[in-house]
């Protein structure tokens, strides 16, 4: 014998340890996804609102520039 403590069962023991580690990694991945995935709809809504805000800011800048041009024409400043 090579000195395996489990003899012919060493493959089964090693397979069980690999399976145990794989299950633990799967559980960790499941917990991580369970915590992160619910955030995505909220992040998408925030992204959309930022996009709308950017559009409003751009429109405001155009209106302000137009107002300044009319004010200069009207007041002669």
C-alpha cells in the first residue's frame, strides 16, 4: 500500500471533498447573486432618471442662452 489512510476509498473521500467545496462555492455564488440582482432594476431606473435629467439640463442651457441673447438685444448690454 502507498500509505493511503482510506485505501481504495480515497477516491470517494476526495470526490466528496471536491463536491463539498463545489457546493460551498455554489452557495456563496447564490448568496452573492441573491444580494446583487435585486439592485439592477433600481440601478436601471436611476440611470434612466439621470438621462432624463441630462436632457432637461441641456434644454435649460439652450433656453438660457436664448434668453441671454434676447436680453442683450432688448437691453443693449
